[in-house]
C-alpha cells in the first residue's frame, strides 16, 4: 500500500492535477481510494452510469468501444471523467490488462473538488481539449 505522501507525489505528476497547489493535492489524496486489481477486471462498462473517476498508478488497462480495442492506458493516465461531468453513460469499457493499481475518486467528491478548486476545473478542460484535438487529428 502506498503512503499518502507517495500518492500525493504521484497524483501531482498527473496532467489533470499538475497545476494544483500542494494543499489541493493533499486534499485530493485524502479523498481517493487506491485499489489493486488482477488482469481481466472491468473497471467501467460502456453505457453504464459513471460513478467514479480513475487514475492509473501502476500497470495497464485496455479501452474498448463497441467491443473493439480502442486504446491502452498506463501510469499517469486517467479515465472516467466524462461520465462524471455530463451525467451521460460511460463511453467505453476499461479493463485491467496487467496487474493494475488505480486511485479512485467517487462522483460526489469529484464534483466537490471541481467546485472548490477552479484550477482543477481549468486543467481538466485543457486535458479534454487536448484529447479532442488528438481525436480530430486521428480522424482526419
């Protein structure tokens, strides 16, 4: 199990949290739960309601959309934020591909943190804009 200090450092290296102050990172760390999973565990299922946001701390996960492999995620990457922001069903299924350690933040706390820390909201929007630009570039 990781110490809170180590978890704070890891979360601070994640793009989403990189602009947060040390105090903000400590607050986020207090509200996340770390979970270890074996390969083959479904973390999210496409079309299900979103109830949590995930940051990969160690290992890799596969992303499938409509049953087709779409991406592989690794340490420092995150997923689940879209369903929490817009209340729409999950856009993809994410399954652990290797032994996986994730930090999990539930929907209520996720929304509270976005309200309390405007920098987090700004960083999330910048990350989403970057993902949209990359998706558009890949599409044509």
